[in-house]
């Protein structure tokens, strides 16, 4: 892992920027979940808030991806994080003068979600141009470390700031991190933008993206499987505050355990080159995630729950890194931005539905049944992943 940084300082700057951006996003998410559950004591309201955090990105992603392919991807990432910087500082000011409420928080979160819809596909699309082709899987693993590390440090750091300095200064801290991201991205060149110019109409470009997804069977067949995992993984956002009885420290611990697993998975793939067939690797991740959900349903004490959340995070990142690397190798790079944004939109399309459904029914079925149903469906999906012929032909290197 050190060698890729040593030989490629541009990629190192890109990595630092994504770490700072992800860390700021996680801090905002913790504040959003904790403060709304504290204000309302309602899983339904938390679900509504998380819909606001995810649905706008899902809806705008097809357009965002085509825009990403047409413009400088680094500039788009900088603009997105600068926009999020302004919003979290506005949250801080509103909290300081005591006018921040659930409505303002949700409206601002919609804006942040829209900015994220541009940042994420741009980062996926630019990454293959920053490294050699044989380093793409390793670079993705290292790139995922930014999200994984932030999943640990964001909730922990955010909970410490909330407890010691208050919500206002925690928002300011998130703003500083977004500023760091913008600073490290500054002056990185997007070589694809200088080479390729797209002149087709925007809607036609989006239709082309859908045609390309249908054209590549490995993408077409995996999208539903990705959506299933995201649907049930997203339910943890609603379930965790209930399991933690709204204690901000326990919420942070459980969220950080998922992040610790994701970080470990990223570090594992950044240093080890798997030589298994893709269908074995990906179906195995589904099996472990499904079993962890089922076991969590039977667990009431904190330590075993932390272990189960760790396993979910570890296997989720093995899945994410593997499938993204396959897409980046197989799909045409000049269309990678719009294809990745469509993949993100489709695979995450059930996420806001998950927030709404789980938030509405958790009071009736309880945490145990919610986790049990989630685990069983994921276990069933593992077999479907294993049987995908195109994955059976793809060997990881």
C-alpha cells in the first residue's frame, strides 16, 4: 500500500481528500440521527430524515453521472464539497442562534444529499485515471479506506465533540473537514476531460447509460443483488438507535464497529490480491452478512453486537471493492461516470424505501424480526450471486 502512495503523490492527495470528505459526511449523519431521535423519540422521524439524506441523491444520480462525464470531475468534487461546507456552517449558525429544528435540518440534508450525488460518481470515474490498470483493485481498496476510516472516526469523533463542545462546534468541525477536502483536490488534473468532449443531448446520454447497463450482463444481473443488500444494510440506521436506547455513545460504538469492519476489509484487499473467482468471493460476502444479521437478532449485549456489526462492515467492503473494480475494468472509461451514477442510483434506490418501511413497521414487528427477515433474504440472495455465469468467468487478480 505504501508503494502506490510513494510512486503516485497525486493519488495520495486524492485519497486524503476523500478521507476528509467522508469523515465530514459521517459526522453530519451522526448529528442527524442522534438529534432527531432525541428531539422526537421516534424511529419514523429518523426514517424520514434518512430518506431526506438518500432519496435526492438517488433521483438526481442519472443526471449527475452524465454531467460528470461532460465536465472536469475534480472541479465537480471540489464544488460539491464546498457546497456541503457552506451548508454545515449554516447549520452551525442556526444552532448557535437557536433556530435549528427538524424541518431546517431535513431541508439542509436534502441539499447535502444532492451535492453527494455529484461527488461520488465523479470520484469513482476519476480514480482509474490516477493509477495504472493493474493497481485499480488496490486503489479501490485504499480508496474505500477513506469511507471505512470515517465510519469509525466520524461517529466517535462526532460523539466526543457533541459531548464536550456541543452540536454547533461539531458542525463547524465537519465544515473544516470539507475545506480540507477541497484544498487537497485543488490542482489535480482530470486528463479524461481534456481528451474527451461529449456533445450528445443530456437525456440521450442518460438513455445511452441505461443501454450500456443492459448491454453488460455482469452489471445487469448484479444490480438487484446490490439493491437487496443496500435495502437491509440501510435498515441498521433505524435499528441501531433503538438497540442503543438513544445513547449517543452506544450509537457511535455500533456505527464505528461497522466502520472498523469496513476499514479492515479495505486494508485486507489493499495488501492481498485475491485469486478466487468473483462469484465465490461475492456470494461468500452475502453469506457472512446474512448470518451476522440473523445472529444480531438473538444478541442483546453490546460486545457480541459490536462483533456482528464488524463482520457486516468487513464483508460489505469486500463486496463493494470487488464489484467496483470489476466494473471499472469491464466498462468503457469515457462513459464510466454516467454508468457508475446509474448503478449507484439503481442499487441504492431501495435505500430510502428501507428507511421509510423500517421506520414505520419497527414498532410493530420489533428489532428481532427485522434482523431475522433481513438475514434470511440476504442468505437467499447469496445463491443467486453464486450462479451468475459472468462472475464465474471473472477471476480476481
